[in-house]
């Protein structure tokens, strides 16, 4: 396994990894981070608990931090089949981007109160860089005109197979 310092990640991203006590890449991270940093499309399959979330979030937040992406615009959509997974991805995002000024995110999912919805709406309209969403809730925001997806550069389907099994194929399309 290679060390995260062997990858072309910004020092601020590496600082967050140090704070979280991440040292060595897992196989999925070793194989996916470099091509994502190069701007290539990737499809990864690995067991639960092998670091898939870090495998796509790390290079994306790195690119959002150092690259030429629109400020105050949605640059990345991470689609999750469940609220619980969206919350987990959001927690990982908060940790990985802790030292990155200007890289923002919002988790968008149903099953919560009006205050949470108002927070989602505000973050979407302000242009959170990364939107972590369940399909149904994102579609609701799209249909209400709450999001501008014209600047999206990164699109992740996390647990795509599970989303299809749950009947989200039409929503994803």
C-alpha cells in the first residue's frame, strides 16, 4: 500500500488526513485517486469498509480547492441511496475538507423538519461546492427550481447498484 503523501494531494488535504490518522491508501484508494486527479472517469467496486468514500472525495475536494472551478456554484453531486449513507458521506466530507477554506458542502435528504429544509435551500442557492443527496430530495429541489446544475463537473453514484435495486433508475436518469 502506498502512502497518501505519494499522491498529488494538496498539503491542506494531507493535513486533514493526518488529523484523522489516515496514513496508507487502501487498494481502492490507490487505484482511483490518481485517475480522478487526472480528470478521468472511474468506476470502483470494493467491499464495505475499504475506504470508497475517501477514494472519490479526496481527489474531488483536492481539485475543487486547487483547480479552476466556479465559486458559489454546485460543482459536484454525490448521489446516495439512503439518508443514513448521505449523512456518513457528509461527515467524511466535513473531516476531509476541514482545512480547506472555500470548499463547502451540504447534505440534502428527506425525512427531516422544515428547519433542515430551509438550511438545504439556503446552501443550494448559495452554491455549495459539493451536494450530497438522495435521489428523491434532489429531484424535489430540481423541480422547485432550487438548484443550478450547469456548473457540475463531478457526479458520483455511491452504491449505484443499491439505488437501482431500490427502484431509483428512472430518478437517476
